[in-house]
């Protein structure tokens, strides 16, 4: 039914004046948007255990809203998605689609595509040509079997079907690869490069298909000369963009970066450029999204300008407007139009042809390029990913009346099915040998007494950072650990891992594109010979100034699996110490109420730290920053940092003392080791303490301790040797190392007194998984951060007003053991299942 657009009113006067808001354009659009967002997010939550990309949930949500499911209720359809509202919904969705294609253009770096090599190009060519040929063959079947399919011209129909079967969705594929941890593998590298080639080729083919589909709204056919003019004008448009607009955008990017926060005018100019480019391609006769995509290619990828653009628009476009496009697509998709066995047979034919063409074409060329058969098969499945780009092609085909309702529905279901099976199929056939062996590393602070490490080998440290704000404190800590101010100090090799959460945002995929591997450098030697990541820039500058070898890396991963990347890099690089920032950062500056300002990066990052502490193949240190990196950096000529190490005994505390020994080698660091001695009552030793495993307690709310059987006598000998080795340093380090013993009754109060005093910039403690009696007595206390152990938790809790930064150290287990919550038992505990705790020495 035709709709008079001039009769549609924008907003209502409200229900109290007799108006129904659903009869007006803007309030109805609000209701439609809310429904789309809630349904899409709900389905995404349900599909999350299946590790499906969000695009699957949004396509399914759109189909459910359309005539295939909820749309069967005519009352619902006429009230919430009436016919007159569809042009408005599609217009708003098209704005989102326009800017999304601009983001896709930003994600693709033409120079990196050209450098990807002949193998990726050959695989991409095979992955396009064979399925395109298969699509042409399927098109002939459809024209004879589907009523109305032969109404469109041969040329446009054949090209649209070929493109629909041969396309690979680069944005969706990048997220699947990162989710499956395949970015580190040769398969992931090749798939990313081939998909980038495929993406560019697909948009060229789409422009060709649109040019050939030159039909007016009435269905009258134009002269083939018109299509030729469209193609020539499109070619001229691309040439102008690459020759004239690209240098201009490079100039705009430099001006915007030089002006810093005053660059809003240049960002607005760029966004206007997206709209203008879209208008010109629509004016030519090619869809407007092609202009936005090409304009995205002209924006320089190096520098900060592209990142600022993405920050401005990606959440609004991807989170709000783009789901409307899926909804409008779903409202056009009527699964009920696929009737009878012949129609469902055509669906099966399309799915089999699409999968076979893509997988076989990729597999054959990959094997010819000397890839292993299993890798080649996995690559073919990955290249079969469809998703959003496929939906765009199909919608344009339906809009141009090249595809009728039944053909459109069949192709949408094909795209949905092929994308859905990608993740489980790859997981089933490709299981790369990741580094999960947890091999024991030879460290300077091994299970042997620290005195044995008087001539240590190279120390390898992996420092993880969430953002550039973590860099100052980590750099200060690394400088202290390296002990580089003295001759004959052990060399330090520093690996820096920037942790980037993988989301549906384009910025995540830009980082994926920059990272050649997960956990391998994303340094591009052809672009200014500097990494574009601010974390890497900070650490590389430190490395050059301090003559420390620094290797910058990036890990792009979802938070539940981020620890796998961290542990994998620690294993691959054979590091001895892994440093992770605490999930809370407390600033020394006080707020209006006098309390210290605390920044919490989120519970998800806390869970990452907890998993790292459980699974790391080396020693782990958690840095609780309270301004440790503020002020002047440590210098070799004067003492600028005071460090205190609290020693109770056990492997973790010995590791802390070993770090103290290294810090004492630095002329800019003064280290004090405080050993706590149990206060005795008369001539009686402190009451015996035993711990019993308590399965009823939660590790999230209670401290956990190791269940490994320890030789307590041997452990005491190691403690004494560690202390003696450090005491010997006090005579060698010209006053930069001090040792003292402190007899205490209330352990927590004594520890907090040191932390509150402000005399120390950093307090280093062991986690205490193998507790002495003093630490064991704290097992029953309420735990705020149980992963840090009783002493570390007491120093970290914001309610205790500690002003010093804290470093909690966990030594790598020589014998792998589990940790468990415990119950405290005083006395002999004869009936208890005892975790051996020695109360005689400390």
C-alpha cells in the first residue's frame, strides 16, 4: 500500500491530549529501537556459551521480529512495525550502515594487504573465483526453479548470486580468530590477510553488481551503456579518492594530532566527508555505502587520528544504529516463503554449494602453497564466514529488485548457517598445540637458596599493562628490579604486554590488525619505525634511555581467556617474573572528602589476575599502585625510593627477599627487610596452629593455602639461608640495604603501621601460600582480596588507609599443588586433616 509521507507527523501531543505515540514517527522509532536492542542483547547472551559472534544474535533477532515469527501476529506488526514506518527505520539504519562501512575501511590497511604476500593473495583469489563460479551455476537453477526469480536481468542476478556465495566477512572473521586464539597461528595470519584481499574484491564486485542492476523503481530496464557509465564514474571516483583525497586526509590527520584536544573541527570535517562520499556514489548510481568504504581507506592508519574517529562513532553506530539494519533486514525475511520440499532442497543446495566452493577452493590452493592439510581445511572453514557483509549484499539485491522474497530468505538463512557453524567446526578440526605444558623455568630465585644465585643469568621479566596509566609505576618497578646502576649486575630483558579486551568494537579489531600475532610485536618497520601504541611508546622510550632491552607486544582477547595469552607469552619467552597490575589504582591525591581517589578497572580484570596466579608458569607479582610511578624517576646518584620487604618465611617470602637483593644493587633504591618474630609469653612458645581444608568456604571470599606437603625443617633452613644472604649484602651495598627483626604480638597492626607510616614508597610481601604460624592465624579473617593472601590483602584494603604501594609476590611452585580455603584450628588439632604449619620458629 502506498504511503503519503507528508501525512506522517514526527511527534505526538501525548496521551492526555488523545494522541497515541505509536502513530507518530519519532516515539515509534524509539519503541522499535528499544525492542531491537533488548532482543538482540538477550539472544547474544544466550549464544555466548557457543562462542558465536554478536552478528549472529542480531540477524536472528531481526528474523524473529519479522513475518517469520512475531510478525505472524498482524496486530503486533501493524502497531509496532507498520508499513508507513519502514522508510523511516531503514533511513536511520542506513545512516548507521554508512558509518559502519567507513569503520570497515578504517580497519583495512591497504599497505599491509599489499605486503601480505603471494600465498595470501592466491588463497584469496581461489576463495573468490570458485565459489563465484558456483554461485553463477546456482543462479541458473534458481531462475528456473523459483517463481519470479527470472524477472531480473541475467547479468545482475548472476553477479549478485556469485558475490553472495564468494564473500568473506572480514570484521566477523577477525573476532572469531581472536576468540578462538588463532591470531597467533599461521592459519590466523593467512586468514586475516586473505580475508582483507577478499573484502576489497567483494566491494568491487558489489559495485559491479549494483551498476549492472540499473533498474528504475518501475522495473524498466536501462541501456547497457548506462551501466558502463556507472562503472567508469565509479572508477573515476576511486581514483580521485586515492590520488587527491588521501593526501588531503593525511594532512588533516597531522593537523588534528598537532592540535590534540582541539581537533573537533577536523573530526567533524571527516564525518562530513563520509556523508559527501556516500552521496556522490549514490549520485553516480552505486550504493552510498561504497563511497563511505572507499573514504575510510583514505584515512591514514598510523597515528592517533583514526583511533579518535573510532572512539567518537563506533559505540553509537555499532551498538545502536547497526542493530536497526538487522531488524529492517529481518522484517523483509519471511522464512514461510520457503515452501515445499523443492524450496528447502534449494536451501540445502545453496548451503552445500557455498561451503564446498569456499572450502575446496581455499583448501586446494593452500595445500599447493605447502600448508598442512589440517591447517588448509581450517582455513577454508574460516574463509566461509559470512555475517554482516553478506546481509548488506542481499539487502541491496532485494532493494534493486534483483532478488525476490523467496530467494532473499534462502540466502539469508544460508549466511546465518555458514557463519554459525564456523566456530564449532574450526574448534573440532583445528586444535593448535598451545603452550599449556607449564614447564619449570630456571630462575634466579629458584627453589635453591638465593646464595646459589650469586652469578645469575639474564633475568627475563614480562610486565602487563591495561592502559598507558600503568606505565609509570611499572617502569619505576622495573628500574628498581634491574639493579642496573652497579657493575656486573645481571642483564635484564623486558617484555611488555599491552592487554586489550576483545569486544565487538572496531577499536579492538584495529588493534588486531596492528598486532601481527597475539603476544608478538606489532611494530611496523615501514611506518616511522615506532609502534603506535602508547604503552609500547612509553616502555620503548624507557628502554632507550636506560639501555634495557624492551620488546613490546599486544594481546587482544576476551577477558575470560586473557590469562591464556599472558601465560602463553610467559612460557614462550621463558620469563622468570610476571608482573600484573592490580585491578584497583589508588591515587595519592585526595578528593573533596579527604579520601584517596580509587580507580577500579573492573571485576573482569580481577578475574584475569586470579587465573594468572593459578596458572602462570613462573613467579607472579601483583602491583598495587598508590602513586609509585609519580614524581622523578629513580636516578643512580641519590636515593629516591624507599622499599620495605616484610618477611615471615616460606617460598613466597623468599622470592620477595630475592627481589629485594636485586633492588639493593641499584644506587637509587634503599631496601629494608623486616623479619617478624613471634612474641613469646614467658618461656612458652606460641600456641600451635593447624589449618583444615574447608570445602564449604568459597575461594572468592576466603584465603586459600597450598595443600602440598612441605619439609618444614628444610623450609626453615632455606628461610635462614635467604635471610643470611641478604644480610651479607648490607655490608656490600653502602647503606642501601638494611635488615631488622621485629617482635610482634598483633601481626596485622604491625604490618599496617609500616604501610601507614609513609616512610616507604613500596612494600613487598609474599602471598603466603605455605604459611608460618603468624600468617596461618590470619586465615579466619574476613577477606576483601583473597588472591593477595592475608598480609597483601591487609595492605591493599582501602579501609586500612595504607599510603605505600604494595607488591605481592608468588613464587612459582616447584611441585604443582592446588590451593583451598581452610578453617583455623588452635591447639593440637588431633582430629583435624592438617595442612602442616610450623609454629616453632617464627
